């Protein structure tokens, strides 16, 4: 599908293209330019899915609460998983505040 660039007007993404790409109102997009090629990439396509997933977990926890022992076991498992992922990514404990700041500021 093609659109015409007009002087002093924004480029409009046709509805059919938005639907095919799964774009919704409020999605943030990043534009990558290489020569005359423009690539449009959603910054956080999983954002909607992540919040839905978190809500699902909360509802499940309300229906089937864990015992203190189960919570401690799950916490240890998640902490170990996080440590492994941080090591793979080369993130040290002293890097955590910077990583959080960058994530929150959209860098």
C-alpha cells in the first residue's frame, strides 16, 4: 500500500496497515532511518500483553493463594532466574539503578 507525502502534513498510516501490524492507540513507535528506507518499530509491543499477564497472575493468586513455604520457594526460584538472566546480559548489581532509570525514561 502506498501513501503520498504532502508538504507540511504528517504521514498517515492507513487503517489496514495498522491492523495488520497490530498497532493500537497509545502504542509508542520508533523510527529507524537508513538512507531512504524508514523502518517503524513498536517500542514495547509486549506492554499490553505484560499488563494483561500481570492481571491474570493477580486473579489466580486471589483464587489459589500460596502458603508461606510455597511463596519462599517461588521467591528463591525467581531470584535465581533473575540472577542468571542478569549474568547473561552482563548486568552487575551496581548497574541496577542505571538499568531501572534507563527503562523508566524510555532509553
